């Protein structure tokens, strides 16, 4: 009887360790864009400018998407053990608000709205050992009556340091920061424009 009790105890302990290992493996790694770089604004804004980032339904989730372009570029896959901390559109909006001193749409009184429509935000593999983060879409500047004042196409690619979720996140974060820099430059160009200049002055 003593040997049977000992055997059952061993089975119970083995079951606990196995269950614990499975539970640990099942927990996804959560990513965001990390701490925001320094603001790109030379001075605080005199005129509030609202920002809205929109994404299609298939990118409006916490999954980190990737494509194997060398197999089937039309198939969007998701990493099984890695997730975004929030939907990519929200993460991008937060990043741009921090870097460009913008206001989330619907908060406060803004004269104009900068709206970003994302069409691609994924880790794309050209080959098993060669990949990049791709951010595509367009930016439109709208006045208070929601008339379009200007438009900027977005097609950004950044190389991934590794062929995994971590590499994809790093590349997509770099693409988001490049977008912030591009928008800052676009804003400087538009500031002298008769139609759009009122959004920034």
C-alpha cells in the first residue's frame, strides 16, 4: 500500500509540473511600440490639431500579422504566441499624439483633423531569412467642415532584425516613427499653404 501511495504522489507531482509548463507556454508575449522618442515639435501647438487613425477590420485586433510573400502574399497570418497590447490603430494613434502633440479625435476643440487610413500593417517575408515591416495607407487633412485640404500617401518599409514576432514588432515600430517624422515634415510644408495653413497657425 505504501508503494501505491508513493506512486500516486509521483503521478500527481508530474501532472502539476506538466500543467504548469503548458500554462507557461500558452501565455502570449505582449508588445507595444515601447517608450516614445522625444517630441518632434519645436514648440507647443498654438492651434489644437485632432488625429484619427483608422484601420480595416482585419487589422483591428491584437494579433501581430505577417505574410509569407514567397508562398502566398494574399494570406494574412498571425503569430500564435505574441500579441499587441492594443489594436494597431490605437497604438499608432497614441504614438503620433505623443510625438506630434496632437489631440485624439473627439477630445477638445480642434480646427482641423488629420486622419490616417491604414491599409497594411504587417511583417512581410520576401524569403525565410529576409523580412520587413510594412505600413501603408494615406493621410488626409480635413477642415472643420470635413472638407479635404491635403493628402499624403504612405508607403513605409523597415527591415526586420530577426524573422520572428520580435523582429516584426521592431520593424513596424520603426515604420511608425518614420511616419511621425514624415508627418512633421509634411506639416511644415503645409504651414505656408493658403488653404491648409490655418490648421497649424
